[in-house]
C-alpha cells in the first residue's frame, strides 16, 4: 500500500507548525525551541514534517514531479521523528510513516541519492554500511568470546557496522564485551558472520535491502538459539525491535539496548559500578533508542464514516511516549561521581545528532551543522561531557567538537560503566 | 505566473540563492498555491529591498509569520518571514518586548515568565507569531488585540521604512501613538479583512505582571504531560451554572472584583478536548463532563501575588460563584487535570486539540461585543447546529458556544465552532451554509461577526468605512502590490 495508506493522515495536516518546535509546554525560551533539523536549516516550509506530508498528499493526488528541489527536500531529513512527536501532542495522525513511505517510493522510482547509492552498493557487497576494512570480528581479538553461530548462547550481542569496523569506535564493542563478561552473562557474538541490521538502509529508503538484511539476521538468530539480542547501537536496536516487528520478522526475540541490559544487571545486583568517575555529564537521547525505540503497534482497521478521523478498531498512535528514556539515565546515576544535568531538548523531543536518515552520507555539512547545534546545547548545561548510547551519535559529536574547537568530551554510556567497574 | 530569469535573479541577489525558490515541488506545502516564488528575507533591509523590487516589477506580495492562517491568491510572491526570529529586547522596566515576526508566542512567553512577566497570546496558540494582534485566553489580564501593539517598524507597500509611535522620534518603543506618528488605524486595520498592507518587521508588545512560576513544572511524556505540583498561590476551576443569566451574573461580578487571572468561557466539549490525548478519549470525557455540568460555564485561573492575596481571591471567587448558583466541576478539581489545564490555558498549547483533532477542519463565527448579548446570538447559532449534529456532519459538542471578556469588563468575544471532516463534501457544504446563515443573522441583529462577507455589504452599515479604507490603501500602495490576505489578524 505504501504512501497510499497514509492519504487520510496526510490530509489531516492543519499546517499549524507544531512539528517545527518541541512541544509547546516544554519551550523554555528563545533558545533550543526548534525540534526539526531540516526546517531549521533550510527554512522553507517544505522541509518540515507538515510540509512533507502536504507534498505527499498533493503528489498522491496530482502525480509525482521529481524535481531536484524535491529530492533535496527528501534526502535532507534525518527521519528522526521529532515532527511526529510534536504533532501527536494534539493531532491523531501519522507524520513520520508517510515521510518514510515517500522516501521508499523515491528509491523504488529510481530517484536515489548518489551518495546513498554508494553506501548501499557497499552494503550489498560487504554487509556493512561503512567501508569494510579488515574483518568484521577483528575487534574481538584476544577477548575469548563465544561464537554464537557455532555455540548456543543465552544472549546474542549484535555489535553493528560502525562499532565493528571503525577503529575509533571498536572500543565500544570491547567495553560492552568486558561488561557482559564481568556480569557473567552467557553471551556470544556472530563475529565475521555478523551482518548489518538493515536499519539505516531502511531510513535511507532502500526497503528491499533492509528486508534482505532482516531475513539474514533472523535466520542467524534462530540458528544461535539466543532468546535475547542486545545491541549497542540505537539504529540496530530500532531495526531489531521495531522494524523487524513491523514486517512480522521478529518473532518472540527479546531485543534490548545495552543500556537497558546494564540497567537490569545493576538492578538485580549482578553489576556494581563502584569506582568513582568524577564527571559532570549531560545525556543525549539517540532518536532510535528514545522516541523511535517505541514498540511497533500492529493495527489494521478502517476509518469510521462520519464527522471524525477515528477508526474501527481504535488506532493506537506511537507518540514517543514509550521510548527508552530512563534506563540509560538510571545507569548514569548509578555511577559514583557522575553528575547528570539535562539539556532543554530531551527524551521524546530530543534534537537529533544529525546522522539519521543517511544525512551523514548524503549531506555531511548539514549533518555536522545539526551535530554542532546539539553540542551548543550540551555546552549550555555546563557539563564537561556529553554521553550518548549510539556510536553514530558519538562519531558525529566528536566531529562537531573537532570543527568547533570546543573542549567538551564525548562518551558512550558503556565507556563510563567500564570505567566504574 | 513564473518570474523571468532576470527578475528572479534580482530577487535572488537580495536574499541569496538559498532563500528563494520557485520550484513547483515546494508549492503544495505552501497552501497548494502556485506562487511566483517564495522568499525568505533575513532582516528589515532585505524586506525593504524585496518590496521595492515588487513595486519596480508591479508584482503582488504577501508576508507570513508562521503562516497558519494564510489564504493567498495565485501568482503572488510569498515572503516567508521565518528567518526573522529574534527577540530584540525585553524591557522589564517599561514593560514591553520587541520582537521580529517569527518569534513564536511560546518562546517569548517562556522568556517573560522567567522575569515575572506575560503578554497577550492569541487563542490560536503559542505556535503562532507573538507579533500579530488578536484575542486570547488571558484577555482579562492582558487585554487583547491592538491594545497591545506599541511602536512598530513597518515596511510600507512602497518600500519605505516607517517607525511609528515613540520610535518615530526616539529609539524607544514604549508607545504606539507618540511622540511620533501614530498610524494605529492603518497598521491594525481593525476592520475586515483585518490585514495590514506592507510588512511589520518589528513590533513592541505590551507586557503584564505574571504572578505565577518562572516555569511550569511539566513532567511526563507527550501527549500526557502533567504538573508535578500546582504552583503556589494558583488554582484552576471550571464552574457550571443553572442558566446563561446566572453565568453572566457571575462573569460580570468577577470582572468587577478583578480577581481572575483568566476567565475563559470554555464549554464542556473544549475542556474535554484539552485534557484528553486522542479522539476516542475525548468522546468519553465529553460524555462524562456533559453529565457533570448543570448548564453553561466558564474556566477560571486564580493567581495570587502572595498567600494572603490568593486567599482573598479564592474567597471572593467562592462567594460570587455560590451567589450565582455555580458548581465546581469535580473532574477539574483532580490536581492532575487542574494542573495540565492550568498550564495549557496559560501556555495556550491545546487549541489544536479543540479545533483540528477530531475531523481535520473547523469553521467558526467569532463575534465581538457585549457578552450577554452576543451569548444570546450564539445560543441561536448553537440551535442551528443541531440538525448538522443529527446528520453526523459535525462533531457533537452539545451545540455549545464559548468566549471570554476583555479587561475584566462586559465586552468580549463570543465564538461558536463546527468541527467536521473536510473530505466529506456534504458535511463541508452544510457547515458553510450554517456559517453563512448565522453570520447574516448576526449582521441583521446588529452584531459584528468578523467572518462577515463582502465589505460592500457591511461597509454602508459602518460609516462607509470601506470606501475610506480603499482610498487609504490606494494612497499607500499606488502600484497595488500588497493585496488583502485572507485572514483575520
Ligand atoms: C485554530 C485557530 C484558532 C484561532 N483562534 C484565535 C483566537 O482565539 N484569537 C485570535 O485572535 N485569533 C485566532 N485565530 C487566528 C489567529 O490569530 C491567527 O491564525 C494567528 O495569529 C496566526 O499567526 P501566524 O503567525 O500563523 O500568522 P500568518 O498566518 O503568518 O499571518 C496571518 C495574516 O497576517 C499577515 N501577516 C503575517 N505577517 C505579517 C507581517 N509581518 N506584516 C503584515 N502582515 C502580516 C498574513 O499575510 C496573513 O494574512 C485562530 C486561528 C486558528 C487556526
Ligand atoms: S504535521 Fe502535524 S504539527 Fe505539522 S503542520 Fe501538520 S498538523 Fe501541524
Ligand atoms: S523526521 Fe526529523 S528532519 Fe525529518 S521532517 Fe521530521 S523532524 Fe524534520
């Protein structure tokens, strides 16, 4: 059905502009009130969530006119869903889903972005969204980890492309493995057999490639016998937990982000962060762990004829309410010496790091621009460091800090936990 | 009508390549209107240069702030003022704030609350521009409409920069009428279609004392935000009355006593919409509240400057309400509901729930005047809604009206909605018919409904203002480049 299934939602847009801002009750002044990186950077209404659904509705009706400007609009969106959260404070309508379907349609119609095509060509060849130098499992050398493709494990740790291949971020995989080892968890990795979750391909609009990856992954999970999958990457988390479920591929697999898993281990006393880590931090909610980490709601139904936009059976909207917000914060609070100060835009109305939707590949300048805005916000809290829970955010923040010359430090949550153990 | 390459280039030279676009792909997002181009000026000088080019090439233009209420002719140039988004000054001593067009009310209000100040926010909501005039929930305290515009920086339709009021003779923004030129009647154009020719580029807004917290303690996740506590010396209640007359008696007395920070004549349907997070919940809540109310009512916020002041205001409120046979709605006494309703009705952040959420569209007839009389008219308009409700064309809100007084007085705004699904052609036609009929009735009964149609019809009843207005517009816009917009602002 694609975009067509969201015709009614798109036609509901009242052009109120709420999707450009964080929810009104949370606006705390003239700074940090904007929610959508795309309209904030490019200013034409078309770049906002509302503008996008207006275009979608009109093109469904009048035909698709793929101009260069349209493609600029399409590929300069982080697909981060901040628009949908703000809209859904008041409106009952889907916003991100039609935006996603529009992008999928662009790809299906052959109107792709050359930089994204290149990334996807890499994925098809190597199973990774980043240049694959060396072997995927090299990071685990010397750690003596179980190979989940050969041995049965309780927990499968899905590392992700960036953490596996990027030498600067392999430390996150190693930290995660050490934490799980310390907690005595029966876990394994797929090592060189691991392949991309497909989540980023999906955000970029390459639905078929996503499905291909999803099927490969689920076959591998089945073989490993693991009932629980833990990821350290927010994209991977959303892919396994939400997107696979959306396409009925997840089955009964339990998917946890490493921050949720560590939180659970701390709560049940298995892990005890004892060493002091004297650091004032602020926490960045990765979009796909936070508002977009909310479980998929399976629903089919019909609009009830009449005065209202209501459905039979009633439709439950995913409004960002049930994202993963507290576990990473609880983990930070449990580390002695860590002082957490919040930014203005947090949790369901968090500002994206910039890398979503493939923008880091399709428009590196816009990607960095977005990350720099976040760094400004983090600095405004007075914190020494920004902590996140996704390697893509960490990489982006490091680059933004390097460019802006700030002294802010960046950590993934597992790095701080490792220090505290 | 596309711009020639040469003319496009002239405009582009003013705003830069990134800030002008005539690509057909963007037009559906701008009201589905084929504009000649959309431009994003970044400051007054750029606005002026664009306006001058429009005059040079005899091209019509209209500006927008957030653009919620635009209805514009095809082929014109749309000036989207989004990049002009700075709060220029908050003058605490003289109690005014100077803003550019794309400062939204929510941003300004948050800055003001930190300083113990507030300003008039239009009922449309805090997502709209702070600069444009209008009426809103806090009119009792913050007055409304043109009363709140002080000095203004205005680019005339010919591209002159005019600074009105105190700004005309000094660097100060404290007055709209002098020392310096007062152009109040033109700049606010308090007559239909209520749209000023040219472009406001900065305006000073009058500020008022805010006795509440620097920030509401909002917790929870969207869409269910609540307050962690009711701020000290504040209270919100909804009272229903046995009759319209009794309600009016209480409203007048409360105005005389000057104790309400806000008195908003919500009906039960609007309270239900405000406090619920989806349409289904809304419907259930409306049925519940409908059973709880004894008749028409209003919502009140009391805000004390001290514990003593709060106690006094509460006592007076109780006495006046009980003398009029008023009853407090138990549902709103629940601190969770009281808190969020209080926050939403100060931060004006749920108007979309009240208007667009159910069906996607609403039509309304707002009328200004003496509240007890306009309410009588509105009861008739409500009765006229009943057949539409029965046929399932519009949302069942009990046919109710709403409204509020201004400056604690007997004058104010009364309004009545029809919420419907615009894709339902029969419903749309029925609602339009209702609006036409009831507006005509208002006119016949000597009420001023701002949805009243052609100026040629109503002008003669209003000292032929329309002829004077047109003469004025011709004088300030000889090239006819600044057409009327389609909005009540
Ligand atoms: C649901 C809803 C509820 C509403 N409730 C109320 C209410 O209770 N009280 C009330 O007063 N109004 C109400 N309105 C009308 C409301 O005041 C306007 O919609 C609001 O001010 C729009 O703000 P905006 O920033 O979107 O203006 P825009 O839509 O951007 O502009 C509105 C008009 O002003 C013109 N304009 C914009 N900027 C400038 C400028 N800088 N210089 C000159 N002209 C300019 C535009 O051309 C347009 O004609 C309501 C509207 C809606 C949709
Ligand atoms: S998408 Fe939602 S928030 Fe944005 S303009 Fe449309 S209705 Fe408003
Ligand atoms: S998904 Fe993100 S970048 Fe795209 S329109 Fe929505 S808020 Fe803006």
